[in-house]
């Protein structure tokens, strides 16, 4: 059984989203991600190659996948999510 956890940063980003988007994300996690994560997660390329993305409409969840656990590390609109993550990974 897969387990999904939000990082502190992702939880804050999720809380700022409109309620309807939050409900869509929770529904997609329950119905898609927990059922078949290998099908629904796509590996990113380049310097973000260790991350996966999960699409929910115009929003993206950036994740790490380990054993039977998926760690959601960022949540945001598709227009901004990769820009915010590239600055985060570059500074590490």
C-alpha cells in the first residue's frame, strides 16, 4: 500500500490554493496516485531528474518516490512550479 506525505513547504502551498482545487487534488491522489503511481507519475529530466510530477488539471505536484512512499515536495500552477523548484534545487 502506498503512502503519501506532504512536506512542510508543499502543505503550505496546498493550503493557499482555492478549496475547489484542493478537493480536485485530494480526489486525484486517492483515485489515481494511490492506485497506480507508476502510471501517473512522470520523471522529470535534467537537473530535476530525481523528481516526479503528478498532473491535476493545470496544477502540478512535484514528488519523490521511495519504496512504498510518495513525498510531495511542492504544489503549484504549471506556469510557476518548475521555476520555483529550479531556484530551490540550484541553491542546495
